[in-house]
């Protein structure tokens, strides 16, 4: 008969790693987005696609300076399996007003939990591979239209 201590040890050795593997929420699962119409966005809808997420704000000059380069990258990668999302935690009215003033063809969305993601500066960009793994995270301006950065998106 196995002693209680050995049973507990076996439980810890075999079960705890399983709990840790299945209990960890991926970075992608932590992101809570909704459309500007207030509909929740299910990130599972983007399975098997590269997801480029650029967190921004209407008042953020580096965000706005970066947008033309993202628009160019989005155009250059239109035939690739890449989804571009542009979440802001500002009000729908502010986002809609910005959208009307600017000519970018972006999928503007609203983020519900930016604080939970520990985003400290804008713009911040996340890139997830088709497996849903975070492969890139960076705060600050970047020219996304360069060959090097296009390769970073599609790697």
C-alpha cells in the first residue's frame, strides 16, 4: 500500500504540471476586444492566421505617425493570412470621429481591458503567429512598411 505522503508526491509530480499547462491563459486569450458596435470579438475567429494588433489612441502622435506605414504593410500583405486589428480604449465616439477624419482602411476596435495587459506606452504592437503564440511585442514607433518589418509580420 502506498503511503499518503507518496500519494501526495505522485499527485504533485503528475497532476500539477498538467494544471499549469492547461490553466495558463495565453496572451491572445487575455485580450478582450469588441467592435465599435459593441459586439464582443472572439479571438478564436482568427485561428490559423497571423494577428497584428496595434494598440493606439487618437491623441498619440507616434501612433498617428506610424499609421501610414501600417496601412502600407496591410496593403502589401493583403494576400497573406494576416489580420490587422487596431484597438483603442477610448470611447466609440472618439474612435469613430478619428476614423472619419483619417483615410485609413483599418479594423478599428475597442479594447475592454488594456490595463490588464500592462501596456505602458502607445503605440504598442503585438504579433501572434497562426498558432496563437505571441512572437513579437514592442512599444513605440516603427516603420512597418520596410522589408525587414514585413518579414517580421509574416515569419
